[in-house]
C-alpha cells in the first residue's frame, strides 16, 4: 500500500506505506477542501473511501526465537 498527498501543483507532499502514518480523517477532509488530492496505490482516493487495499502486505509477520530440539 502506498498513500500519497498531492498539492495543487501536482507535487507529492507526503507519502507513506504505513496505514498508521496517514493523517486523521478530519485533517484529510480539510486538506481536500484546500485543494489537495490523494492517491492510494497510484489511484485517486477520497476521504470518504475506506483504506483496505494491501492491508495484508503491510502487516509484518511476528518475529520470535526458533525452537530448538533438545
């Protein structure tokens, strides 16, 4: 998953691959009224849409010690 914030000039101002780094919904709505646009995985995204694309890709596998036979 790649989320991008684009300003009026078409310049990417922020991008992230982590869902927790995306701004809160009220901020995104204010940004949209100010002229910012958003892309999710290269496609246009609006604050009223859900972010469920690629969720399984961003969840890391748990790390732990390997069990050794005794």
